[in-house]
């Protein structure tokens, strides 16, 4: 027994190595499903249906076939257009509203701030049907088709993700020193031109982070697109389920489609990672 | 919501009289400051159009007899009083009554496990990643990845892995490690709850880890060092220093975690279709199915309203518990 008695120093080192190993095990476990997603996308459908794998002989066949099995391109392009435009608009609206909340103690600021959070409390199912009815009403009375159009989905998503974007932008504006506007106003800017010419450019990282954040959420949305579209404006979450349908079990292609659907958000995320992380943690720390 | 139209004028008069005396700056502003209202106007308009008015519409529909037959009349559909509410809450003859309560209890179970799993797991992993170690940055970045994977990809991926015969999870649990003697069926029956809880935790963990790490980094190291010198072991330091200091962060995540989980829709829907079965049917899947597959719009709206009031009650309870943490931060 005496052989395994360790000095306190050695014991501490052993514990540390153990905890390091545990950390990497946890990392591996968290990434395992993603590894499996990618690994399966590189197998063929027949093998996957039998549950057999040949990881040493990957094939890109599924990535080629997935565009033919279903009209995946349509879903992908719809997602890309709707989410990009909606996230841009939400960021634009949120940048002005977030600036107002961060800088002006205007009357109604507090109720407005509360209303912004309040929107997050309304379950989507509650206003989904009225939005649908609203679309029908607009079609009847104004003649603008919104149901099953990209414009309709962009409108809905813009409104959807504006509230979170406002809080995001507000925390970025709060981090900008006030001297900046004051200096700009001394130089002859009005409050609004100071905002456009001086504050917005220095909040660029915040704008990027907010855009990416809104984009990630829009990319993920299913409830509204499932009810407010039927063909033309359908997006990825609708399309992806068709690989497993009555007419076939294309698991390889399903996983390949999953990889393709994830790539845009991974790129967006890592492009803006530093600022995004700052925005999320700042928001959470401030409440 | 209508205050901005009237109130600014009142305030503006006050500011114009006081401002010249207070700030003899180079650019004297004598006009009332309407700028903030112009700045919030676009956001306000879209929020009123897509959130507020439709939510009021939803509330109105919950008191109407609104179904396939009356749909053409839109808001002219006959009033139904509290009948929608009564039929799902109390009417034992209504077949949807038990479905509703089943969804209520499933949602409670789902929310409890998802939120507690995410917070406890997130804190534990954040503590691990807070330690200095080689490759710490890489480990932290890799840990974020599951959060970026879209919910519907999470759902199809896990449904694929949960398959009883050929899925990788049963292969590992049964064939490779022999941890289990039989093959569990994950996508049917009671296990369906775990089939949605576990992917939800998996996807939620990165955000919790991220927030907890930020909170841990903000804690003054001297506090921990002083406690260590006074002889407090790691567990006591966790209990009496780390956790109390993390309380506001735990609070924020509890608040939004519960709301987000209670409104979960995508994962069960993509995994199981519009009817996830009696063991995994959540409030949102129940409401959407009754509204859009069965055209019971009034009933769905009543259930939505009830769900919203439960969440309002949760916010009130939360506020009482965490009010003092809000003031600190």
C-alpha cells in the first residue's frame, strides 16, 4: 500500500490530469452526434437501412443524390433568402430601437422595453391563426398575396426576431462611450446624423452579431413556415422530412441534407463568433 | 402601446424651458426631442402588426365557436363564451379533455428535465472548462457546436440514432458495451419523452456553458484564494462562493429556459410528425394539431391563452424569487 502514497504535489497533478481527461471526454461526447451525422452522410442509403457502416470507405453519393430525390434546392434557396432578408430587416429595426433604449430616457421607454420582452411570452400558436387570417384579409382587400410567399414569411420573421435583436443591440450601444456622440455633436452633427455617421459604424461588430443571431433563429423556425406556406415559400425544416417518407428511407441523403442545412449557420456563427459570444453573455449577465 | 403618441409633447415643454439654462452648448436644441420615438417606430410597427394585434385576435378567437364550418365568417363567427375553456379544462366527456391534460403534464415533465438537465450539466461542464488546461480555447469552441445545429437537424439526427434495431445508440448500449440486455424502443411508448428530452438538453447545453463560463470569469479570483487559504475545500467554495455569485445567471436561464421549453414545437414535430403520441405530446404540438389538422381553432386558441397565462404566472413567481438579483446586476 505504501507504494501508491503520493506527495501532495503529485496528487494534485494526478487530479488535474484526470480532470483534463474528463473534460476532453465530455467534449468528445458532445461532438459524437455531430460526428455521426457527418459519418452517416458519407455512407450509402442501403447500408444505413441495414445498420452497417463502412467508415473507411466514405462516399459523396448522398450529397449528389439529395438534390434529385426531392427539390432540395427550392427549400434551401427559400431558407437563404427569407432568413437573410428578415435578419437584415430585424437588425436594422433593432439598431434604431436599441439605440433609443440605450441612450434616451424618453417617456414610454420602460413600457416599450417591457413590451419587447413581453412579446417573447406569447406562444406562437396564439397569434399564428390571426396572422393567417390577416394574410387572407390583405389578399381580399388589398390584393397582395402573402400566404405562401417569401415576402409574407420575411414580414413574419422580421417581426419575430426584432425583439431579441433589440436587446442584443442595446447592450452593444451601452458599451459605446457617450463622449463619441457628444464629440460628433460638437462637430455639428444632429443627434440623428451622429447616430448614423458615428455610432452605427462603431457598433459594426454588434450589428454583425445581431444579424447572425437573428439569422440563426430564423433558420431554425418551423411552426410558422409550416402553417403559412404550402409550396412556393417552404423552407428547409419542411423539406428535410421528405427524405423519410412513404416512398423511401433515404437515411444517407437525410444526413447529407442535415449537413448541408447546418453549413450556412456554422459559417455565419464562426464568422461572427467573438462578437456573438460577447452579445449573448452581455445580455445574460445584465438580465 | 399607445402612449408614445400623446406623452412626448407634455415632456417636451418641460425640456425646452429647462434646457437652455442647463446646457449652453454650441448647438442649442430648442425643438422637443422626438428622435427616440422615430427610432423605435419601425420596430413598434412590426411588433404591433405581427405580435400585438394577432395576439389580441387569438384571445378573441378563444371565446368564439371557430371551426371548419364557421371559418368563412372569420371574426364574425358566433360567440361561445367560456365553452372552449370549459370543454378542455373540465368536460370529461370531451375526448380532447384528457388529451389536453396529457399534454399539460408532458410539457411539465419535458420542461423540468430539459431545464434542470441543461442548467446542472451546463454548470458542471463550465466548471471543467473554467480550469486552466492545454487546449482550453479549442475545447470551449468545440463545445458550442451543438447549439448551432438547427433543431430540425437535431431531430432527424437523433431520430436516426434512436432507432431500435439499427440505431447507433442501441448498438452502443446493447451490442458493444452490453450495458442493457434488451433493445429499448425509443421512438414509441414511454421512452419517447426521453427521445425528445435528451436531444433538447444536448442542444441547450452549449449556451448554458457559455453563459456560466462568462459568469465564472467575472468572479474575483481573490475571493476563492482567500477562502482556500482559510481552509475551504473545493466543494465548500462551490457552495458558498461560486453558486451565490452565479445566482443572477441561473435566474435568467431559468426564466427563459422554462418559457422556451414550454413552447417547444420543432423537435417533437420533426421527430414524430404532427402527433407525437400520448407520451411526448407537448402543449404546442397539441394546440397546433387541434387547430390546423382538426380545425378546432377556438379550442386551440383557448389552450394557447391558458398556456400564456401559465407562463405569466411563472414570470410572476420567478420575479418574486429573483427580484433582488435583478437589482444587483
